[in-house]
C-alpha cells in the first residue's frame, strides 16, 4: 500500500530500502510503468480485482461500495479449480464495501486497529500459515500489506535506519505531577507540584521495565468531575528547534479507559496550545503517544505534553513508562522545516525496509515448501505517495506520477523470462487478464483490461496508446490519460487542463500551452462515459 516506484532499488533508488525485493526481481519481469486507475486504495484495488475502470465498478467516492456482479479474477480462478484466499488490513477493502465475496476465504487482519498497530508481520504470518495448509493444491492469494502507508512509524531499528539529518539523543523529560480544572477540553489554572493527598501516586525513582515510571491512580474520582489529573515535561525550546515527546502508558483495571494527549508551549506568561502532530498507538495493554512539532513558535520558552484520562474511573491505575523528549536545533525555521520533510521521507523509507524484510520471510517460506518455482508472483502497489512535489503530501488528491506510476514486478512460473524489462505502459486492469493467460485460464469476457504477456513473449502485441485514471474523491473530480511520453490531466470540476511532455519534464513541473496529442484529450474526456472496454485506441 502507498509504495512509490522510485523508492525501490530495482527502479534506481539511491538508498538500500529493498534488497530482498531487488533480489526477487532478478527472477522476474520488471514493468517500468504500471498505471493504477486511481490514487487511493478502494477504486485502485477494485480495478485490479475486477479488471474494470472506476466508472464501471463504482467504488470511487469515500461512501461508495464496489458494485456487485462484476467480473472477478478470484472467481475466474475458482472456476478453474484454484483455492482463493484474501488477506487484507486496510479498512477500504472490507466486505462492507463489497470486497471479498468472490474469495473462498477472505481474512481481515487488524484493519480495525489504529493504523500504527497494523503490523505487516501479522499479515505475512497469516499467509505463511495458510501456505502450509494449502500445499499440494492450486491456490491464489491476494495479500495486502499496509507499509509504507501513513503514519510513517516503522519499528526499531528501521525507524532510524535512514537519517538525512543527525538527530539528538532522547532524554528523560522532567516530570511534574499536578492537576487543573478543565474548560472546553483545555486546562486552566495549572498547578505544577506533587499534590499531597491527591489521587496521584508518583513513583519517579522506581524503575519499570528498565525505564523511569510514574503511576497515576484514580481512587474515588467522579467520572463527571471537571477536575482532571495531568502531568507534563517542560523543556527549554525556541525558534528553529523541533521538539518530540514520547511516552508509553498502560491502564490496569479497565481496558476501555481512554487517555488523551495534547501539547502546549509557554509564552508571555501563559500556556498556549501547539498544533503539532500527536500520534496515539493502541494495543491491548499499552498506548504510545508521540508528539512532534516541526517548528516551535517564536517566543515559546518551554513545551509540555499533557496526558490525562478522558474519564477517571475508581480503582484504575495508569502506568507511565519511558517519558522522553528530544530537541533538535536548526539555524532557522526554514532549516527546521526542511529537516522535518526529510525526516518524513526517512521514516517512509524505513517502512519500506521493514516490509522488505517481511517479504523476504514470505519468499523463504515459498522456497522451503517447494512452491516458489511453480508460482506466479505479482508485486505491485495500489498507488504512490506525494512528498511536496506538487505542494502536498499523502495521496488521493491528484493524478501526478508520484501517485500514479507504481512498481510492478512479475515472477512467472519456472522464472521464465527472468530479467526482462518492459518499457511500455500498462494499466492495473491488465494484471488480471495477464495472470490468467500465464495460467492458461480463460478470462471473463467482461474484463476491460487485456493481457500484457506479449510484451515479454516477443510475439504480436498491440500496445495501448493511453492509460486512464480517475479521481472522484471528496471535492476532486479529475481524469487523466498517459502514454510513455505525454500526459493530459483534466480537472472536470473547474474545467482546467494540464499537458506534460514526460520526456522533457518527467516530474510534471511545467504544464505546456500547446495542445496534447488528440488521442490523449479524447481518451480522457470520453473514457469516464464508457462502459465498453476502455482505452485500447
């Protein structure tokens, strides 16, 4: 999920994010340009599974499920005698959106957890376990891993594997316990002291799991009380600095106790709210809070992170573990912002490296079970990710190539045509008919894609002139057509158009005033209206 093509070694990335994928690619056919039919998960994966364009399968807007009774790769394989399994951990692919009904078994792995707790290791473990039980029968697995999707939070040691800027060491934060009255969800009248006789029991010198610990204990608090117990860690800070807080907490006595965190800065004699990013990771026992502010506001001399129970409950204790702070100093606000952006890419690459190691375990399992050689494996991504190339981040907001050109590596049974490289453009809807041709299974006549196998077989093949993508998401209504050398983007909402010469401007920074090739304009404007097989013009 969210994997950029240009962040893999096999596609020329400068960092060693993907040594295992790169090694796998030596057994495979590499496609240089795979175009998904949209730039967020639900419509993109629906196009893959059904080999239909978004206007046909219907899963385009956030509230729209995939239509029923569509052609299906899984159903075609099931009719040919294959056992079909789906493993997903993205809530966009749940049965409530009409995904999974065409599989024999469709497993939701952790999609209901917060994104920080969706671990690709659990997905791969489930796949390997099923591999062992399915051995000896023909099978098809759809495996959807979440890395490197937001939030970029790879586990140790991947979180610091790539560092564009040196980071300060984590330090134990100064801890003050206290309480204050809450008004409109924010504190007033902060009292920073160890309050004798309060319902807080503070243990600062005790070691818990090798780290400093504090115990908060609600004895007989009224859940409706406006008085909330809190703690914070102040630190000297100033413009050009970035600040990180990190804290592990555990509640005992009530697994449903909810803790809330926010950060404040001290300026001109009072505490003000800071609008940094707070990530909260939850598990059955522990919650992990991490706060990051990429630029401390001017005039702020201290920063504190406050954590408090949303509702205090009698007999419930909260164990606070490893309360740390890190201040990174930069010469200017601009330098701090630049470092923050670089750090996001560092963490994104760490997520890729973590998935790469999980992928290695899957390949090793296939080899151990003697199933690697005769298996067709397609490694691809549903969309890419933007890192400020066009002024934004994340995905699902544009149709530029950082989101729309994704990796595609196809290992054929027997490792046939290993090392072949295909430069022609293919679409996500072409994957299903390609796989079925490799396996000598007849495709559904309703498929809108067509097999790309001729591109590595060297036989006759009519290359597509254009690939099509659409984005009908939130307030956006965009369509695009792309060849290997040109691209046309039509903003249907406001009528604007963009044209790019991809040979001269591969990063799509300068829209041309000249006309696009007529087939791109026609394809972009007509394709959304078509029900017939699409852009093979």
